[in-house]
C-alpha cells in the first residue's frame, strides 16, 4: 500500500486549487502551476486538504498514486514558498556573474565564458563574490534541471576537486601520482 499516496496535502492560506478532471491548476503568492495527471487517479479537494485516490490495487495504480501525490505536494510548496538549488564553484579563476536575474555568465577555465539564459519562471542569484550560484523558481523539476545543466558545464574532478558542485556535495578524491622511488 502506498504510504505517500495516502497522506493528505494541507493547503496554506493563500493557495487556491482548481481541479478539472485530471488537469490541476495551483495558484499561490509566488505564481501559478498547471499539470495534467493520469486520468485513472482521482484528485479531491475537501476541507482544505487535497487527497489522491486510486481505483484499484493494481501495481501501476499503486505507483501512480504516490507519484501523483508527490507532484501535487511539490506544486503546492512551489507556489507558496518556492524552491532554491545552490551550487558552489571551486577552482582558481572559476567564477560566475549574474548579468541580470535571468542571465548567468560562467567562467570555468575554458577559452570562452559560458552564457546561460534562464527559462521563464527561473532566476539566478550570485552571492559571495561569484563563488556560488542559487537557482530559484516555483517548479521543482525545472529548478533541478537548470541546476544540473550548470553543474554539467564543469563537473567536479576527483584529483583537485575543481568544478561546479551542489552545495554540500561530497566529492570523492583520488590520490594522483605516487612519484618515482629510488
């Protein structure tokens, strides 16, 4: 039995939910998100709580039950609080600069700077003198994807640890050359 799917989602005060069949629209102080879910899942709003119900105990319905509930909870959290993914930049001369809230320029040791434009709903913030980047938005999936694209430009290497990593990410280090003996 899905433990995630059975848990109801409580709605904050300023969040409004519009359910039209399998299409759900969530509106809050930070913005609005819409998503179409599997038509087998029944989404019900009762007394300020969102509940997801499944028709049978079939394996696919059990999987969709938890998935649908998790995606709905992410939408509610996104429009009420928003999401932030932080990245650290490690390496001599490596840095980032935000030319605007939606344009990021990365200097990562290549012969050219890397320019990244944020899609709609995503903003960049560069604190600490260009050694960190914060990706912010209301869509958890999109925030994670953009952060992964930034990290992909120069992933951390195992010898010196240089590159772009998630904040708090552990990079396993290798010893390198042992040197000549004798």
